[in-house]
C-alpha cells in the first residue's frame, strides 16, 4: 500500500521525520494466545498509524526500534517513507 504524506508532514528538506512521526513497540496477543511484538509508527498530529509490522522477538524488537528512531532523527518524512516502501 502506497501512502502519500499530506502537506502537514511535508516541510523543508532538513526537517527530520521525528518532528512528525514517532515509533513504538506494541506487544499484542495473537489468536493462538501467544505474544507478538509489532513496530508501530504513528503521526504526531493525528495519532494515525502509518506503519505496523512484525518486529520479531523481544530482543529483535528492541534493536528494530532503535534503528527506526535513528532513521526518524536522520531522515525526512519522504525519505523514511521511501525507505520503508510506504510510498514509491
């Protein structure tokens, strides 16, 4: 699914994605009563979920979250969305 970030998240070329997006790990229970970790990226302005994906086991989830936070601080929204294939 391709997402086109609206104008509220498009700003100058040096504005980091972290000014518009946040990431967290959600732990959810599956239908088989097992626990699953999901990476969730949300918008600051609306709280809407832009990305939800499996994050692996707990230790993998922690590393993935650290990587995503680093990317949110070092990339623009458009760069982040392109790298995560949210837009083409």
